[in-house]
C-alpha cells in the first residue's frame, strides 16, 4: 500500500492510503504502484487519478507541479 499526500499552494487535497496513482508526467502519463523506484518528476496539465486504500477511484485536475516517490510514499505538489 502507498501513502499518498497531495498538496496545492492553498491547501492539502488528500492524505491517506492509495493502491495506485497515475500522474501526467512531463514525458507522458505514468502509474505508481507499490515498491516503485524512487523518482522525482515534473507534472504537466492533466489529471491525477488515484485509487484509495478502500478501492475508491478519485480524480484531480491539475495544471502542473511535481511528484516525488520514495519508500512507498508518494508526495505531489500541484497547481489546481
């Protein structure tokens, strides 16, 4: 299980468990699952799609930002 944190300059949008996270990376969309390799990437305009720990699919439209993945913790700093 992943720990997901999504923040914008205005507020925290989500913090909790996630089964998967799909983000619009600068070189294309990619999905983050358990035990993903450490990565830092910029994000482009698109949708962040994640499945919560209890299986609910959620979406968040963004205009850019950054993602960091390390030790099953996914941190997103986004502009919405």
